[in-house]
């Protein structure tokens, strides 16, 4: 997989317009309300009562959107005529509590918006439910959108967003981020929706029993609020199997959870054995079905038991990777550590369950991240430190001691590095797009009074933007260093490794494996397996512990075998090659756990990287994308040419993150070097053409857009959420309504909604 992803990243960069919109919603720009003179869309909201909006209850209101020219084709009820009806209330915690506590004007809150009917707002798909984020702690207004788009580019479930200007009851409210709300829905967290199923089944019952419209609505609401029918098969006098196929009612799917220490939602809640407080965002009525709730509670308990075990397995021998989607877990961990979100492991951690597997995402609430300080310790904003976890994020802290987890984090970081460069190149474009409005917003509202301010006189959008960029550059460089160590000691946890357990790995015939000299980034492996050998491996484990009686080994998290081990008797294992991840470049982790009778005692591990060639001592390696060029020390290699071009980007050459190297140039190697393509933006937002419903899918040099009658072109390229395996990696500068985002998009097969 890594080889495919890296190769495609090196040779494919396609400009894609990620604006999925149904053709039935596209109308002529001539019929649209006159475009706003503003660069950003403007949302005008007038409440029915004119009273201040609170968090306690929804207020009725009218909403109208005016659109700049670039959005003129994105027309819906709210951007035409007098707009449409909505319900709105304040949302959030710190933003709501501190909304009146600002240096400038007060009253900048975040809002939950519920439309009168579904609408496709600015190309983000149809829904009734939207959120206006005030970015309360972020003067740049960049952090949330940057994280949301980046997490989607990585392959996580994510929230689409656009920058807008808001006016409420005739008063300027400044720049906001309009985004999708986190909920189960097609195109959002696209998993089984129990409330939708309740509605569907109720409508089938109503049709069969010829119920009135009023009685149908009553039945729908009753079945949504009482889920007992899912497992009993009966609701009131209705037998569910008479109206639908009950084999589809599988309770191992359809749960959206929030790991939030506040537990302030009006929904089902529970606390894990480690004290992690969870709440069910959907289905809200889970308490009405004890069997369904028990399934969720027990699945989370199994994950927690495995994570906290010395073997990283449950008592039944199931590794935590059997309960969780490892890719989403690792990417979620990286997102939080890259931006150093101060709420990590405490608030706003989302996960969902589908087909018995726990997935992490979407990422949410990142205004207090990436060097942005509120009222916490100054150490928390430093770019060159891990989190101060304390009693927080214990799940992740435990996993930081698992070699299998750490190796995957380090290898995944290397895969993502070119993507991060693309995003850093996009920041100046985003800045130019929102700067006028961000300056105006800051002059009007200022910063929160409880913000960590060293010199309030020098605060401005420009200065905070420079602070953000510098912090991210330093953070990425620091993580480059940390995630190239054998033991990066994440969160001061350190890998589980005993110096008194010796693990020696050879080929089956006793010949030695080479030292891993291909580890130019990511985990430094102990051994290099030459795949031309086509041989099994022999593992010998010795111990200096007098109390050892046996040792069990786990290969990439999976239990393999147990053998006798003591001072006099080393343990020997034959490891079939088929038990390893045989993809070239893959790092395999062999984890050994020594036992005193049946009690855990000590553990250690070795790692082995798969390779299609050997690298001898004294050789130097140049890794350019997915190509390995090997020469002796002081030898010369020629950097590959770069023939990929993309709209909005120019390939400046090869980079190692610090230096730039010209394609086709000769390099004398005195050390091994890993390089990737350095893409530089050559556009501005004003020069970009917005065309809804189209995506350029063909050659990066001569793009061929699909016809307007084929909106599936967008569907083929958009980053799919909740898809379970990837088929293609494309490095994409994404032109989205409301901004420009560069990114790597994984095009994956989509799991159909049940």
C-alpha cells in the first residue's frame, strides 16, 4: 500500500473542484439574487422576536445569503428572493460562556442552524443541520478549516466548511466558518441511521395500516424515541417483520459517540472502567434498548481492556486492532499531535461504530491548537514537546508503549509529509482570501480577554498568521525528528522493552539478515529482510530473568505462538514468511512477552523491514518518491526528472524538507537521503474559476472534465468517508467554494449505507 501511495503521490497532481452538488439544484446565475460585493458569502439572519439568541431554546428566524460572483451558480432557497425560514440557537461551551468577554465588541457566539427544509449550502450537500463557528479563540480564523480539510485529505470522516460573513438582526457579527454539523447522514458520518430506520419502518406500517398523516407522525416520533423494537421485533401492536426484513436490524452498527468529560448532552451516557466519559450523539434514545447500549458499552470496554493490557490484548487474546479501524486511529492521533490540540483526550473526541468496528473522527474544535493559548500552562503551546497528558488521554498514552502502534504512526507520518508541504504552501492563498474580512473582524471584536496575551498592542491578524505558520513549520520539523527514532518516547510513555530479553532473528538456514539501511524516515528497523530470499525466519529468544517460564510472541499485533523460556532454555520460533506483511517497505513488529507461570513479567520486541534489495554497509541510498537509488559512499546518483504539472501548482524540485534539489541533477552521496516533490502554489484565489458539479479527472497535463450530466465525476474523486479500503492516492489542490485547499485525497470504494 505505501509503495502505491507514494508512487502516485510522486507522479500525479490533479486540480480538482470538490463541490458536490446535485444537478437539480443548479440554476442559471441570471435567476440568482444579485451577488454581494464582498469576497465571501454574506449570511443575513433576522430573528422573529429580535431578542438575543441563547443556548436554551431555538429561535425562529429568516435567513438570506448573498453570494460573490464566484458563487453565483450555487443557488438555493436561501440565496434567492427573501430567503427561507430557520431555527437557531447558540452552541458550544467556552464560546457561549465567554462570548461577551472580549477586548472589543461583545456578543460573538457560535450558532446551531436548523433549516426549514434540506438545502445544499455552498456546495456542501443537502441537509437541514448546519453550524456557524465563531472561531472564538483563533484570531486567524484558519485553524478549524485547516484541520477539517486536512483530516478529510488524510481519509478521515470530516466536516466540510466555508468561510462566510454573518449579520444578525442588522448587526455585523464578523467572519464565521459555516460547516456541516457532526451527525449520521449520507455524505457526513455515513453509517447506519437508527432514527432514519425508525422513520422508514413507521411509514411502512402507516401505509399498510392506512394511518392518517397525524398518526403517522406520532408513530414515527414514538419509534425514534423508543428503540426497543430493534431487538424485540415488536412495537405496540405491530410485529416489525410483517413490514420489513428484520435481518437488517443488526445492532453492531449505527452509533456516533463523543468522548467528552463534560457529558453535557441530552442523550445516553456511560463511563468506562478507566473513567472515560462517553455520550451517545446518535441514536439519542439508546437507553430505551438495554441490549443495544450493552453492545456499545461492552465493545468500548473490550477496546479499553486490550489497550491497557501488558500484551495489548484482552484476556481472550484479542488485540485492540481487532476492535478499531487502525488507519482512522492513527490518523486521528497524528492530527491531534500535529496541531497539539489542548483538548486532546478530554473533550470533543468523536468516534463511531459500524459493523462491529470502532472508527475515529471527525476531528472537531481546533481553535485552541497549534500554539494558540487560552488560560492553560505556557508549556502546552510549545512546539517541541509532547502533550502533558496527566490523567487525560489514557487510551493513547497506553498505546504509545506499543511498538506496533508507534511503528505505524512513524511510517504513516512519512507518507503524509508531502501532503503537509502542499498544505503549508496553501496557507498564503487562504490568508489572501480572508485577510480583509479577518482584519475587519479583529478590529471590531478583538481577542478574548482570557486569551494568553504577551503584548496586546501587537496583536493583529497578520501577526497571528505569522505566529501560526512559524509554529506549524517548527512543529513539523520537530515531529520529523521524533518520528524517525526507534523509541520516540511519546508522552513520556516509552516503548515496552526489557534489556534482559534478547531477540535474535535470522533466515531459516541460520544466515543473517542485513541491517536496515532503508529507514530514511519513519521507524528505524532492526533488520532488513531481502525478499529475494523467499525464506521463513528463525527467532531465538534468550532471557536473563530467573523467573521466566515461557514466552509468547505477537506478529503485527496478532498472537502467534507460545514456547518454553528460562535461563537454560532459549525459546525458538519458526516464523513463516506468510505471517509477515510482505509489501516492499513494510515494517513488521514481533513483540515478545515473557511470563512467570501465567503472570506477565517482561516484554521486548524486534522490527524487520521488507525490501526487494539488500543494502550493504558503506552504501548510501537516495529515496526519491518510491525510487531507491543505491551507490557506494561518495558515489554519484542522478535525481529523477519531474514531469507532473497541476493547475495552481508548480513542481519546484525535490526536497528533503530543508533543502531543494533540481530534477535531473547529479548528487554525490555521503549519507542516505530521502526526498519528495516540492510543490509551490502559483495562483491566487481571484484567478481560480469556480464551476459547480465538475471535477477534472483525466491527465494532469490535459484535464478532461466529465459532462455536466455526469455529477458522478465529483463522487469518484471526493474523499469518501467511512470507506474501508483505499484504491488510489491523488495529490490534489482542491478549489472549494469558500477557499482553496491543497491536499492528498484517497479515492476509495464506498461502503453502501445499510
